[in-house]
C-alpha cells in the first residue's frame, strides 16, 4: 500500500517548522518533506524527527532573487547556484534528509539553449558532490499555469535533462498535480517514467486542494502506482481547503 508523507511547505504553513513536524506526527504521517527550511536549525529538525519516528525526505534548493524560482538553469549564476546548493546539501545532511529538489528557475525563451547547457553542467557538478553523501537529486517539472516560463513544465523535458546528465543519483519528481494541469494522460506517464521516478506528489486537479476532489481519480492513480511496483513515499503537497485536520479524511480512506 502506498505510503504518504506530509509536505510541510503547504500543510500547517502558518506554524513554525518544529511545530509543523509535531503536528504531522500527531496526524499519523510517518514521513515529511520540506520546501525551504533553512531558517530552522537542522540539528533541531533531526532531533524532532528521531523523537517522533518520522523520516525526513527532502528540501528544495533556495529560490534566488525574487522571481527567479531557482538558479540551476540561469546562465551567469553558476557561482550563486553552487553556493545555495552547498547550503542545501549541508542542511540536509545534518537534518537527515535523503534528497534535494534542485530548482532550475524561470528563463527567457531566447535563453533556452544556453540555459539547458547551464542546467546540465550544474546538475552534473551537484550530483557528483552529492553522490558520496548518498543524496539523490530530484527534478520537478512545474505546470506553466502556476509558474510561467519555468525551465521545464513536462515530464519529457525534465527527463531529457536527467538523461543528458548521465548521473544515477538524479531522478524525476513526478507531481501528479503538475502533470494533470500541464499534460494529462497521467497513468500512461506514470508507467513510462516509473523507472526514473525518485518521488511522487499529489494534489487535486485543478484546485491543488486535498486529493479527494476534481478531475483526477486518485484511488485509480494510487492503485496504478502500487501496481507499477513503486515502494517510495507519496507526498501530500496540497493547499488545504480549511484546516489540515478537517481535510485529512482523504488519508483515512486509504488507511482503511
């Protein structure tokens, strides 16, 4: 049966991080994933996870300047990317995370060739740095409605980058919400890309609320994920309609 992790970037987002971690454990989650936790001590996060029996999965690389949404694909910002990646890696190693979501950023259409070259070189450098530490790098395509001009918006685009890097510790983050908004044909894409998927996330399409509404039949999707042999965590990365606790009835139905 699929296992669900609480994405604390969206769940209980009005609370301090350490409080969010406790709330996730109290709500029955056994794993958590983070967005940008760097203002909280990684030692305290590790201690909280160990005490509460939680697995810490991943954090995102820092966003850069306002509007950039990441640095890995931005030509001329290679030194800045290396600095923020080192920051993310150091934090994750202390906190106990096993993966880092590397954010490429927003680019101009005329930059695509150069941005692609920059992204590949930066990822190869980062992957080589992370591999001896046992860290996996995750690539997530984000739909163009939510993030116009983001470096990649489809699984084919992010997978092309993964292939070009030639590093075994680079995997895809398959966010069913983003795939549903940008592409559709979710079950086929899950089957096609499953050998290269390092993490899966879910939310309702098109609302990004709890995965119990909208146009995606999540019981069917979860059944497909299990049938394909995926044994990793599935991240609950959604924006609650009301309180997190009220919305968690969707999770109880899978436990049953």
